C-alpha cells in the first residue's frame, strides 16, 4: 500500500502557483502536512484524494481500496444522532446492527464521545462534531485516511486521544495524512511534509 507523488505542482485558474515540484512516497504510517494558512494543505489533501487534478505531475495510489477524508469543517446529518453516524459504515460492511452498534459505541469511547452518543449531530459542540467525523472515518477502516486540522478545536487532552487513535490506525497498516498547525501533532508523526514557509 503506497501513494507516490511525482513532481506535483498546482495553481487554481487565474491564481499564482500554490506549490511546485513536490515528490514523496507515503507508506503505512502517520504523516504531518504542515504550512501556513493558504499554503495549500487542504488542496494537497484533495489531490491525494483524487478529487483535484494537480496542474503538473502525477499521483499514483497503489493498493488503496478505501479512502476517507475528514474535512476541516465537520459535515454531519443534523437530525441524526452521533452514534448513527458511526454505525453506518459498519452496516455498510454487512455487520449486523447489534454488533455494529457495539463497535460504534467502543469507537465513540475511544474518542471520548460516549456521553454524547445519543445527542443529535446539530447539538454537538464543534470539537465533538469534529471528533465524531473522525470516528466515522475510522469506522470505515480506510487504508488511506486524510485528516484536515483534527485538533484545531480541541483541548490538549482530547487532542492527545485523537492522535492516539489515528496512530493506532497507522500502526495497523493505514496511510494517515494529517494537515495541521499543531506542533504536538506533527511531533508524533513519522514524517513531515512542509508547504510554503516553515
Ligand atoms: N477551488 C478553489 N478555487 C480557487 N482558489 C482556491 C480554491 N481552493 C483553494 N483556493 C485557494 O488556494 C489557496 C490554498 O488554499 P488551501 O485551502 O489549500 O490552504 P490551507 O493551507 O489548507 O489553508 P488553511 O490552513 O487556512 O486551511 C488559498 O489561497 C485559497 O484561497
Ligand atoms: Mg486548509
């Protein structure tokens, strides 16, 4: 399982070059994607996801069958409960509802969301909603997980547990790419991809 970027560069139409000549190979592990606001972190995640075609260069995913992208701003279903969001990927994997609910609950616990399991999405705090989107993505058992600023709205303790869960996923064989400004997050990643000025 591997993602290879070969000399990619990107500019949106009518805009200056965002980044150029970036090459890397991602193998299972946790990577920090760093750079100032506007340097192109979210854009590069979009390129890794295959949603944005780079203007120059190529991205080659090898052996990636399941990709999940957790956006910078949480998008859930307002009138659904938190646990519903996490049960769904398990049901989609043909797991029976009672087992799916048990697994979803365990995952909510790992993200310290067990007390919010039955709250509606629209009633969650910003940080809770962000962690729920991560839980949903982890439930889908991706081999490529792209995460955009997962700790921006979290206190240090919650941020630590989020990083712990992502690290477990990476250790289990997934490629995890985290766009982040958070030094504590980049410190635990095995490699740092730097955009723009450090
Ligand atoms: N679809 C688009 N069309 C035109 N310009 C875009 C588009 N998406 C992003 N941009 C511009 O490209 C630049 C990089 O945006 P991007 O969202 O990748 O930055 P970022 O590093 O993720 O920033 P932040 O840390 O604030 O999230 C910005 O100047 C942004 O306005
Ligand atoms: Mg961004």
